[in-house]
C-alpha cells in the first residue's frame, strides 16, 4: 500500500523545490496555489534557497553596438554557466528592458527598476518612476511609484534597493541634489507604500558628499554604499564611502583602505562573496589591477588587499587606460574578471598560481560593471 505523506511533510518538501517548478505546481490544486504565495511559505522557501550555495548572479548588459548604447539587458546567470561558457550564458539569460527603464538593484530575488525620461522634465522638476519585478516568477508590479523633485540634470541621482529586516520592508533609496536648497536628500520608498509616498529621511548639506563614479549603491549587511567626496575643509577633500543603514535610516562615512595608493585610478565599489570590495587600476603603471576586500563590514581595519594582478598576463599594455571589474569568485578562490578596453574579454584568473587560466571575448552583449548576488524566490513585487 502506497504511503501517504502528511501535509506538513509535503509543505516542507515544497519549500526546497525550485521556483520554476513551483510555478507549474500552482495548477495542481487551489490549496497548492494558495500555499505557494502564502507569506509564511515564501519566507521559508527564501531561507532554504539562501542556505544553499549561491549559484547565480544577476548581470546587467548592453548591446555591443554604437547604434544601441542605450539598450539595457538584465537577467540571472548561472555561475557554472559563466565558468563553462560565459558569452552564451549571458546571451541566453539576459533580456532587454523596456525603453527608459534602468536597473536600481536587486535583493532576495526582487529587482527594482527606475524610469526616467526627458519628457518627464518640466519647469526645473524631474519625475522618477519605480517598478518592482521578480524575474523568476515573471511577475511585475502594476503601478509605478512617482517622485517629482526639483533637481539638476547635471547631477544624476544615486540609487539603491535593499531589505529592512526589522520592519520586513523592501526599500528603494534615491540620493537627490535639490537645486532649490543645494542640499543632498535621501528619499525612501517602501514596497507597499502609496504610489506618491517618498519620505525624506536624511538631508546632507552640500557640498558634503557629491557622488563619485557609479550611481548604484552596493548592498552589504543591510546598508547601501556609494563612493563619495567629503570636504573636510574649504580646500581639502577626501574620497570616502557614504553608507546608508536601511534599518535605522541613518548614514555614516567609512574610510577607504589605509594602504590605498594615491595613484589609484578609477576606483569603484563592488561586492564579492557578500563582502564590500574596492577595485581600481594603478595609475603609475596602468597595467595593474587591484582589489581590496572589507572582510568585516563597517570595520575599517578589516580592509585586506585581495588581488594585485598585472594585465601583462593578458597582453594589455599602455598607453591605454584599462577598465576592468571583478565579476565573481569561485569556490576555489579563482576569480572571473571583466575587461572592456582596449579589448572586451572575460578573464579567468588563478589567484594561487598568479596566472590566467583562459580568456574569452564577449559576444554582442557586453556586461556592464555591475552585478548582484541573485537567489530565486517567490517574493511578490507588491504587498500580498
């Protein structure tokens, strides 16, 4: 006689099933359909997915064509696929966003998108619109969240997306320069708020922290982080990290590594294995690529020089200024890098032996220097 599984055991088994299969299982019965999007089930499923080894990255790409520089693609890519065949994996996984939409960030399987069009600029005001999307379930929020702000087109906003575990809330954060007050303001919109609800949580007197480099805040340990220039006196400035705490809705400055050379070229922030990282070229020699890891977030003396590689290994020499970024770190501590000048390549680097394992040229979709850890989830892009 066939064994009959208890309902509790069935639920436990289902929490370990991939999202794609669960979406099909919704057709089994009305009770399964209700279960799969029940908040408690969604949370338990997410916990199990996060407990397993992360196997995907969410990549942003653009088409490698002078006619389509504004085209943006996004999608979750298998790390195994990136290791075996990066170009084909990116081509298969990344899908084009609707015109005018730009990636803000991702967290727990949710993606936040920003819409900004020149047609929305009126009388010195700019209107931003935000939408939420779950790539695994292919569900997108129906309504756009609006923010009209007196802002200068000469100063692009900083933006970020993350999860506040204290209030169980997903938050979109915009850093905006108000041309009326000449101050930077931190505006926050929570998933589930009314479409026009954007709270001003922090005001920073300009010119305390103009943004530096990338606009997208890096999500680490419940904080969003941007490189910024902080003026200590009228004449002296310092490159620091502006770190915004999603739980407390406060900010602080973090110092960069003490051993950072004054010749660091084009510094940028990233995330590797859950750690905040800083990467840059070396201006004096132009062919070295350096990566620092903050091993313990918020502890400034935990900055560790993790990678110092010569690009002579891949025959990239002066006088070109190399643009590069770390993409992901594998279990054996090997790393995949991206380089896009003067050649567009994936670079597989063995840290232990200081050697290039192999390189591969991009296809027509070139990854931008932005990526996020990605976990498939059932999290809805609206309040259930």
